[in-house]
């Protein structure tokens, strides 16, 4: 880490020609844990996450993006990464029945609002976002998330990562300021330091500063491992011991990079035009609001749809 503040910009921005790609699970979990259980579906399940997520989506849609899509996670325990490394995300608990209900309800509401929604049992939401970014790279999409792994997408066509709650955008320079590496090196960085949130192991004794220093000299961990003798001569504390340690953990480092790298060829079967914000289904959205016990948002749903009709996205 460099100690510098990330390069960001705050405040309202016009988005009528900009696609939004939403890391849905990040926000669903945020509201699930942050909001009190003041809402309940007709079937008796609490729906605080559905209320928060729907409100969040309506706030996004008020910006009238040109395209919008949500990526949901359904791959816990069944992701291709678990085939490579069985302990991947082993510390994460599966959703209980109440949370599973809210996850499904959030997707149903997103689709009723005209938002293309995707999930996969083999690929994670991050991989779906990477694939959507590739499809829309010429439109320079904004990825709405706080996940550091998605910094990789700033080298693949995304214009920024948007922490929506803080209205804070981070670009490639912001990633470099925060981690000391370029967006394309995020997976290499995580391969060295590890990622406890995903149970990806790091090299013992290699912290963020050391990893950044190494990647300033080598473009990738592959280049690093190809020249272990060079590491011993670097002006890094304990460089000789570090060179031995990297050789000892070479196989683990390469595996960790594979786990941390985003897959951008998920078979979604969709073309860019299908990601335009479609005509929302007002009747369905209203019915779901009643079903999920969040009828208080019905007037906001109507206002958001009216804004869509009166001021359509450019090029729609």
C-alpha cells in the first residue's frame, strides 16, 4: 500500500449512455445484516433485504442507465474453483431458508423492474460481471460493487468501480494508490498475500507492501517465479529468504492466481442489446411489492417508471 488516497470522484454523474453492472449479492447481504426485520412476506419470511435491495435498484434506475444487469451468486460449493481447490470459500456458510427466500425474491424484483439478471452454479457473480464487462467494453460500463477482486475489470473495459453507498468511484489509478499494483495485477497481488475472505492461501510472511514491491519489479507472478535468483538481489528486507520462500510455494502461488483471476467467458447466451434497460413490468413489480410486504415502495416504483417513460435513455 502506498498510503495515498485512492483516486475517486464523488457526486452525481449523468449515466444515460453508461451501462451499470451490479454485484447484487454484495448489496443484498448489506441490507440483510444492516436493516431491522420490519418487513414480512405473505408467506411469513422477513424481507428486509428485499426492501433495501429494491430501494437500491430504484435509486439506480432513476439515473436512467443505457444498459443494466445484475449478477447473483448461486455457486457456493459448486464453483469450478472448488474443483481446483476444495477449500475455496470453505469458511462461508450456506444461506439458510430465510436468506435463500430473500435472495430469490431480490432476483424476481430485479427482473420485474426490467433488469437483466444472471446466475450460475459453476461460475461466480464476479465471473459473470467480468463476462458482461467484456460484452459491453466499448460502452465503458460502471461496475457497482465494493469487491476489491473486481478491480481487475478496470483493465478489461470498465470505467470505474462504484461504491454506491458512499457515492465513491474508483478508477485504475485509485486501485494503484490503494494496493500499489495495476488493475491487471490484482490476481497476482492476491496470489502472494492471499485472500482470507475466499480462503485463498498466501505466501507466509508476504504482506501487501512486499507483494506490491515484487510486482513493481515483475509484471506477474509467472515472471517472478521464472527469476527467483533476481529476487534475492532486490532492495527488499529479507530478500534472500524471500526468494527461497517463493520457490517453496511456487505451486501454491500459481494455484492462488488461478483462483483469484476472473473468468470472462461465462456462457450467458446474451448479446449486448439484450442488456438495455427493458420496459419494466409495472403490474408485476407492484404485485411483488405486496407479496414481499414492501408495499411502501409502490409509489417510488411508479415514479421511477414515469421517469423512464418521460426521459428515456439516449439511444433507446
